[in-house]
C-alpha cells in the first residue's frame, strides 16, 4: 500500500470498480440529484379535482370555483414535500396544455362574424376593464400585478386568462395566495353574472343582439357566458357565443402586451431580448390551434371533447395551485383581493352595455 506523508495514496491505488460512488465523492463531483416523484402530488391533485367535479355535477356550482375551494381546504397536504413536484407540475404543465386545447373552440371566421365595429368595441371593453382592475388594486393598497391579473382575467376569459397571465407575472411578483383569491373572486363574479345579467337585459328591454353582445362581452367564463346568453334566448345565446369566443382570441395579444409592459420575471432575466419578446410557447400553440380549427372542419364531437379536456386540465391546474397556496398569506390579504375583481367586473358590464346600445338595435 503506497503512502504519502503517512497517508494512504488513494489516487494511485488500483481499483476494479466503483460500486458505491466513492471515486466520484473523492473527486468532489456532486452525485446527480434524484428527481422527485410526481405521483404523490398528482394523485392528491387528481382526487381533489375529481371531488370538485362530482360536487359541480350534483349541485350545479361552477367547477373551477369548487376546484379552488377543495384545493384550499386540502392545503395542508402540501406541507409534505413529497407532493411538491407533482403539484407544481400540475399547476404549470396542465395549465399550458389546457390553454392550447382551448384554441379548438375558436376560428377566425367566428371572429370575423362579430363585425369590425363590435370587435373594436371588445378591444375597448378589454382596455377599460384592465384599467379598472389596476384602479381597484390601487384602491385596495395592492400591487399593480394584482390589478393586471384581476383586470386581464375579467376582460378575457376568467380562470383561463388568469392562469396564463400568472405564468407571465411570476410567483416572485405575486403570491400564490393572492392568485388563488383572485381566481375565487373571478369565479364567483362570473357565476353571479350568469344569473343576473340575463334578468337585467330583460328588464332593460334589450334586443336579442344587444343582450347577446352584453352577455358575451362582460361575463368572464366561456361556459357561463354561453349559458347566460341562452338563458335570455336562443338568438342571444348564439350571439353571446360568437362574441365570447372573439374575446378568447384576444388572450394571446393580452399576454404578449403584458409581458412587454411588466418586463421579464426573475426566471427570464438574463435572456436575450428576442427571447423575452417572444410569446410563450403555449400561446403560440393556442394560435396554432385556432388556425387549424379555421382551416379544417373539426368534428363536433371532437370539439366538444376538446372543451371537456381543456376544462379538465384547467381544473387540475387550479386545484394544484390552490393546494400550494399559503393559508397565512390568504389571511393576510383578506377581502382586499376581491376589490380589483369587483371594479373590473363593474367596468366591464357598464362598458359592454354602452356599446350594446350604441352599436346594435
């Protein structure tokens, strides 16, 4: 055995194998980290989402709202680190693919059917709603990122837009607790609007075209906007569907403009300019789905299945996000989180009603 200064010269000793990684440890090279398993978190998320779906089917409450509430109720599960990898995967990856599949519900022809003036009016409604969300956040003493999230999700398509915007904002600039409460507010406001707006449209004596535009331009969630339109009349439901899907098409430009306005998140800093200006891949894929749906006729069963798949993926993403939210921050934020959603919702309704009177008879 060779020695140097009384020590064993391990580097010059012959060896036939490295069964337990001693040589790697002797070299100072870190052993490859083991990837955390996804199953525990995904299993908890899946069970919670299934419970929300069952409750929604039996009691008629919005499924996204129930996913949020069930996820928040089971928040203690995330104290076990074994669930983190799966929950983070669900909140991020399922969200992105849910938005991609949502593109199968929109075509450029549907957007063109809205007409130039009403489509321009939708753009104005979106801007006014976004500004109202920012104003509400300032009134409540919250950050502008909370206002962007509330205003943008109210202006476009509710929870789907909120999830996409939160991916751009980043959790280092807006806590998951604030995000979860915003989603609760948006879902509640959308459910209330689906019930109240058709009644208000009848009381105001709106025509089918006016009611369809009002409901499609102001109710947040896609399914609830369509349901609210058909609650007024079949022609109003058809109009509300077209207007609402045109709003969904504005998701991509809203995310791109938001990314430019607020700058890169902590994860994107240091990237080249062209990389920071590029749309997120799932938004590009969403536009690709819209293009595909415009060029070929998607069978009705496929389109229906795509909507179900999209809602399922978004439900899993929302549930996982709620389960990862810190309850102490929820208590700290409190009722103030609802103010930006309330101001954005009110502004959206007033602006859409104004254009319904001005543009349609």
